C-alpha cells in the first residue's frame, strides 16, 4: 500500500523541481519560464533594447545612425543588428535611408560577432528530453541570429553578383579595422571547420543555415539559407592568410591560433611561404569605408578610429611634417574650396563643415588631423593623381597613417597609371631596389619607369637618364 504513496510523493517532488527550474530561467525573476520562439512575433522573441536605440529619432536620424555606427564598428552586436534593421527599413520612419547593401553588411557583421552566439550560462539543454533551461538571453540572441540569417539571405538572393561583392568587401574592410580580433574572425569566415559566419559548426543557427536544422512549424528549418551561407567561400589559403595577418598585429593569442591552424590539417602548413608573400601585398578592399550617400543624403560614416600608439604617432606628424598645401589641394579637388588655402586658419567654418558632412563626421567646425588625412584619402579615391601621390608618400613615411609599403606601392601605381612623372620615378625605385614581398627587383621595369618619368619632364629622372646616356656614348666611342 505504500508504493502508490511513494510514487505520488516522488511525482510531486519532481513537479516542484521542474517548476522551480523553469521559474529560475526568467531574468526578471517573475516566473516567466522558458521563452520558446513564437514565430511571427518578433517583439516577444527579440532581446530587450534601450529606448535610446529603439526611439524613432525622426528629427535626429543622422545623429542616431552615427552613434549606432560608432558602436557597431567597435563590435556591439545589438548596434549591428539595429543598423541592419534601419537600413532595411523595417520601420516606416527609415524608408528614406533604405539600402539593402548596407543592411546586409551589418546583418553579416552581427552574424560574425561572438557576442551573438557565445553562451552566457555555459549550459546545454539536456536531461528530461532536452528541457533543462538555458538563460533567456541565450534564447533571445539565438532568435535574433535566426532572423538576421533569414533577412540577410532574402536580401542577398535579390542582388546581383556585383552587389554581393560589395557586401563582402565592406565586411572585410570593417573587420580589418578591428586589429587581431577582426583578422581572426576573417580567418574563421574562410575556414571550412566553422559555420557560415565563423560560429562553431554545431551552432543551432549555423546548422539551420546549412539546411541541417530540425524542421519547425510548417516544415520550415531544413531548406537552409544558402545565399547567406555562401557569401564567404571556404579555402585554406585565405583562412591561413587572415590568421597570418592577425599575428602581424603583434597579438600573442593570434600566434597560438596560427600554429593550431597549421596543425589542424596535414596540408595546411605547406602554404606558409606562399601566404607570407601574399600577406605582405595585402591591402584592404577600401582606403576607408565607402563614402556613398543614399538618396536620404545621410552618408555612411567610417567610425574606425586610430588604434594604438603607432596610429596616434602617425596622426600627430600631420601637423608639422606634411605641408598643409597638399590638404588644401585635395579640398579644392573635392570642390570644398575654390582656391588653395595657405593655412588651416584660412578655411571658413562653412568649408570645414562641408568636408565634415561629406565624411559623415560631427560638424565641429575644426579641421582635425584625421580629417586632413581623410581629405587626401577621399581625393585619392576619387581620382586625383596628386592626392594619390601624396597618400603614397604618407604610407611610405608613416605620416598621418602607419607605414605600409604595400599600400604605398598601390597608390604610387595608381598615380603612375594616370601619368604622374613623380609616381613613375618612385615606381622605378621600387623595382630597382626591390621591396620584399611587395615588389620584386626587376631592372627592366625600373629602366622603363625611369625613362617614362624622364620623358614626362621629371628633373631627377631626366638628369639620371642623361648621365646613363652619356656613359653609354663614351663606352661606344671606345
């Protein structure tokens, strides 16, 4: 007769334990229990947002976007999601800034972000048929990533290949501004041992994107998000390359991960020399974030800031080592001024604010060192051979930007293609001396560039060419 009593008591105790466990899951302590996804109800499933982020900001849209971009460039998961939503015009008040390419960039950035998938309470669902609760924050972030995959896949599937390439290049650029962590993320994006956006391969949303998830209501879940999942192609060379670039930032952890990468497959270590040469020639897809402005007139600001002592030191050299006339000529080329200003003080408040508006910077009416660099970069990107030449010298000497011979070579080459005799002389020096990993020594190329430079009237080349010809004449007379 005691057996039924014991069974009932055990059942009651078990029921109490389950109720307590479910109640403990709710972060508010209100006994809300597990928050399973309620499809077609975004508000019920999404993570909470502060009012400052979700407000309409109808009269301060540009300020709100700039704040979100600043946080997104620094790796804020929810700022990245919010930008994806804003640029996809999920709200009626955002119709004027709708831009599927920019929206896709930030949804992709959110999917690469470890803040979105790293578990908070370090528990797996298990026991009792998978009913042990996770933190509600794990559930809501998983739902946010599910929605991001869905929206990104839909947007990318409606784009041309060229538009998809723009999305990919912008993601690569943003991650390249995040030092070692950004390069490690890029390595995972190209490594077949990870999910589509660098998450663990067994991540629930990663499996869903690959079409391996459990079917949900109406059979959804197994079809996969193939366009989104294929944005970054898997290959060991690029995965190795970005791991190597992470090491070049001086990050010790990146070195450990590189060695682990080499040891993870028998064939990977063999790419070492090839990747080292490729890394020295690598330059980001953009000089700075594409300065496009949609029909709204609100530009896409580049909120990557100088990082570390090398960047700060390079910027500080703009004041005393780069003659202001080069900045002034760039401003004239951009149409900011009609004449070449002799000093920063000669620029009007309106002219400075015009440049700041073009860059998407706050209008402070003060020309900062960074804005001087951006003026030259913007003119170079828009085709000024003079600005391209100046920017090449800046990279070669570490003025305004950290020394980077690959980027110096790139801008000398761009200026030379436009006929700049000074750039051709510089290119001849590159090929005459050889710069390891950037330009191999090539005497024939050096002579060709030097002759072109001399024929264009550049004095150092002309005098050097006259000396060579005189020497040849003497040898022939003998």
